[in-house]
């Protein structure tokens, strides 16, 4: 019957969403995602078509932190090649995932949505983030105040 298949499809979707939510939990610096990514990468043979969906903002965060934590030059003034090698490994792995062709059929409706969905401006995303998780530190509170002032001025048609 159509209602039982709809119910089954709905429960499958909820289960899939729950699994995705657990996978993308930011706890432990996204440890669940990192573990799943490592497992998926190591289990696949070079002949297998695998599907890896990199989390781009996590890559950017990893590169940013690596750049902040590791000095670009060693105490004796030489270039810290280890730092740049580690950065290149992150980028190389990301680029190799980008080259993979998944072996599943693309859903035109989903693809169309992803290609045509509006992209929010950076300030709008920051404001949404602060609305979801209110600022805790004075620095964050000052940033939110400055952001609201900037967006208010923009909405009035003037520049800050």
C-alpha cells in the first residue's frame, strides 16, 4: 500500500538524517566525521569507485590552525618545510576526493536545487550563527554589535 511505503520511506529518511546528524556532530573537533572519513579512505582500493564528501569548512579550519600553530620559519631562520608539507597533504587529499566520480545516479531535482539555491552573504551567515548560538565572550558580543550596525547601515542604503 502507498501509505506503508510512504511511512517506510519517511522512517528511512529520519534514520538517515539522524545518522548524518551524528556524523557531523562538532564534538571532539568533528571526531565522528574524521573517523568515518579515514575509514572510508582506507577501506577503498584504488580500483573501487568510492564516494567521499569532504567538509570544506573543516579543511579550511585545519589549514588555518596549522598555519597559526606552526611557525613558517624555524628558530635558525630556515623555512619550516614540515608545516608546508602538512598543509600540502591536506590540500592534496581534498583534491584527490574531488577527482572521484561517484557510481550512483544523480538526482536532477537535488542537483538543480544545489546549483540554484541562493547563497547567503557572509554577514548574513555570521548573524545567523550568532542567533543560533548567542555570543558568550566580550569579543563575540562586540563583533555582533558591529555586525548589526554594519547591516543596519547597509539596509538604510548607506555605507558604514
